């Protein structure tokens, strides 16, 4: 049996969380919808953890139907650990 250290498990878990939280939110200019990469867009087959940049080109705003080109990155971090609005 291989012993697994607490440190390796802890670091592995948090590195995934931190990498996911580092992905920026983007908001739709026409309607204000915010795409949250932590949540993804499961109603349209986009799994949690999907960065905005990794969305397919065919993805559109689920509220108003605007294309990805109509989104811009939020200027504030949404990661409370970095002092953002959360």
C-alpha cells in the first residue's frame, strides 16, 4: 500500500480550485449576462471549469443569443481570495 501524504492530496485539490478560479468571468455587452467558468453552461453542454476562451465558436449568450464577440472580460476578479467581488 502506498501512503498518500496529506500535503500531496491538499495541494492537488487546491491547485485545481485555484486554476479554475483564475479563469476570468466575461459579461455580455447587450444584456449583462455573466459567464462564470466555474459554473460553465450545463444547459448548453458546457461543463463546469470551462474557460470562456475554450467555449466553442458556436456558443451564444443563453439570455439574448449574442455571439462570443459581444462579450468582454470583467475587470474585477470574482475570486474572493484575491479581494474581488466574489
